[in-house]
C-alpha cells in the first residue's frame, strides 16, 4: 500500500497557512502517509514559494512531490526548487519528472492548466501534446498490469451544477481532454 497525502492551493506563508500545514503534517504522520503530493498553487511570489517550501521540508519528514498549478510563476517555482533541492533531496519537482516509477504504482504529473485565461503571470500552460504524452505512458503502465495515478492541478470537464469543475460565472470549466484521458 502507498499512502499519499495531498495538498493544493497553499498560496501564501501566512501564520494561518503554516498552522494549517502543521495540522496536516500531524494528521499525515498519524495516518502513516508515505509521500506528500502538492498539486499546484504553492505561492504567487518567489518569497512566498521559498517560505512555503522551507515550511514543507521542516514539517513533513517524507518525500515531497510537487508541480505547478495556475497561480505560481513556474520558472520561479523551478528556481526555488533548484536552490533547496541539494539540501533537501526529498523534494521532487514533477514539472521536470512527469513519471515516477514506484514499483507497481506509477505517479504521473500534468502541471498547470489548459486555459491560458486562468493563468497568472508566468503560470504553467499544458497543451494537447502533454496530454498525449501522459496518455501514452499510462497505456504502457496499464499493459504491464500496474497502477497509474495522475496528479493534475486542472480538473476534468463535468456536467451540471454538481460537477467538480462548476464555476458560478463560467459553468463547467474543466478540461474535456483530461476527461478523455481519464476515460481511456
């Protein structure tokens, strides 16, 4: 069994956020989580991302996998990782490593968002080629009889007001490509 603790939308290193991270760390340790996965929106500035990453390695004693969402400048996230990774090899940047082979379980990442309009300055935009690449890897994993877990910041397109992607002003705003990828 692999236990994955998932966090998203951390956004800022305020005292309330750090208290929430402390609480999550306590719960994850109690549940004997093996790895932490952060699927985007770690922070909006270099200083915020740096402070959040420092808090994460301080609070979570297991491997920390992360990738971009749509709010953080991806180049800043990648540079901050480069500064901290030597001292904290438990940090794994899934913007760069899209496939982690964990034995019979494989973790795949699809950083960013499909709609450029939702990106903040420097945000990560994925394209159809990224979806196709992940789909090809997932097919190979399935052919081996292994399990693929997809980490994406974006959500699949749903139908109706109860859909995970329903936004009051936009309706169902998820990615239909992601819906197809998951179905395949």
